[in-house]
C-alpha cells in the first residue's frame, strides 16, 4: 500500500484532492495522509490527518516516514491574505518548501509534486494569450503579488536544485486560476471580497442584468479543480523522474461565452439580460498550452466549460466543500 501525503489538505484544492484520492483508494491501493495548519472535518474523515506548520521543521517529526509521494499545496497566496504581510510568503512558501524538501530527502520519498502559480509568466499573455511551459518568467515588480510570485519562483528553483543534486523525482504544476465551488475567503489587494465569477453566478441565479466589462472577446482557460486532481493523480504513478506541466484545458472561453454559460447553467426563474460596458477594464486573457501534460501524463481534460459549471452547481447544492 502506497502512502500519499497531501500538505495544505484543508485548502480549496486540497479538499477536492483528498476527495479524489479517497474515492480511488481501494482501486489503487493507496493510503492517504494529510497535513495542514488548519483543521477540517471533511479531510479528517477521509484521511490520517496531522496538524502541522510547514514553516517549522519540528512539525514534520510526527509524520510517518514510509511515505511514497508528497503533494505540496501548503503555500500561501494573495487571494487568502487580509492585509499585506510579505514575511508570510518568505516563511511559508520558501521556508516551508525547504522543510518539505528536507523531509523528502531524509525519508527517501519517491516523488514530490508542487503547485506553482502561472503568475511567473502571465505577463506574456498580453502579447499572445498562449502560455507555454518553457516561457521565461517575467513580472511586474510594482504589482502587490510580486513578492508572492518571487517566493513561488524561488521555491521552484529550490525544488529543481534538490532534483538535480539528490535525484529526487519531481513534478511541477503551473496553475492558473483553478475553478471550484467552495466557501474560502477570497481577497484582492488585501481585502476580502467576492470573486468576479461568483458575482456573475449570483446575478444569473437572480435573473439580474449582467454587464460584460471591457473586450468581450478576450479568452481565458477555465480549468476545473477535478481535472487538476486528475493531473496530480497521474503524476503520482507515472514512470518518469521529472515533469513540468501547465495546468489547463488548452481552450480559451471568451468573456461573452463565459457569461452566456453561467446564465445557461445557473438561471432560475428569470433570464439575465447581457449588457456591454466596453469602457470598463479588461479581464486577463490566457490559454495554457498543455502539450507536455498530454504527452507525458496522458492527461485529457474531462470537463469542458459547461460541464464544469454543471458540476460546480451540483457541488454547490451538495455543499460538501
Ligand atoms: N487556487 C488557485 O487558483 C491557485 C492558483 C495558482 C497557484 N495556487 C497555489 O496552490 C496553493 C494551493 O491552492 P489553494 O487554492 O488550495 O490554496 P488555499 O489557501 O485554499 O490552501 C492552502 C492550504 O495550505 C494551508 N497552509 C498555509 N500555511 C500553512 C503552513 N504554514 N503549514 C501548513 N499548512 C499551511 C492553509 O491552511 C490551506 O488549507 C496556493 O497556496 C497557491 O500558492 C493556487
């Protein structure tokens, strides 16, 4: 039986990943160990849970040593930070990654999977929305996400060092916004707010007018958390030493089609009218090139945009996350 450790298991992605592995645990003979600084009943009911802080190396002593794979989601990001405390990025993202790497090295763990942000290359998308795995990172240093992105880039560089020096099997995933239905806090510029797409869902449910901001033709790759789980799962068992994968569907959905889809899936009694506000700011545009994930992992996204919305609606009604 292979033990898989998910760090950051109580988070938005973590809970879905725990659910995914839990459902497959008999079929694939795996046992699930989880860790987080935050308790979560959903996770504790489905795994052997350890309360831990990745930024403290002593936290790792309590964990079983015979772990096969570590999936590290225990980083912190601007979307979860009220106020602005860049030290948390240094301590948790860089310090935590170092502790995870040392834990993996000391216990001869077979492989490490890590979730990097696509913030490292997003700036390329204004020239060409297609984001490729091997693009050179560029950033807007004046953006308040730049310290976060820098710490994630540093973590990735550290992981590459451990892979090269200690021959640790390593799989890096570059994540754009991952769509999922949950109740986590969401922040912009250090203040709690509601995600734009959740506002659209609310408007569509109530049949209120919906304004399309900026250019309605800008496209975004809308990837569902359950497809990300599929990628992590495949990387746990693939016979390779190394992989660097963009996460996505490889397909762009225009802002107008995003809104039409939300109305189609979430409307109740009244149908929202679509109005255009070209004077408002543009949404980001990007399409993730997923060629490497298809070729090396055998990944095929299972959820197109409408299927994703329907499944999110189902999860909303089940209220599991
Ligand atoms: N969700 C996305 O759209 C997205 C996009 C790009 C990158 N990412 C990266 O993936 C990570 C996971 O995403 P998420 O949406 O699940 O984030 P999340 O914030 O919902 O989950 C992170 C989990 O890590 C835990 N954690 C934080 N600090 C910890 C510590 N010191 N010790 C142990 N656990 C700690 C948190 O309690 C939380 O449960 C993010 O932090 C981010 O860096 C996510």
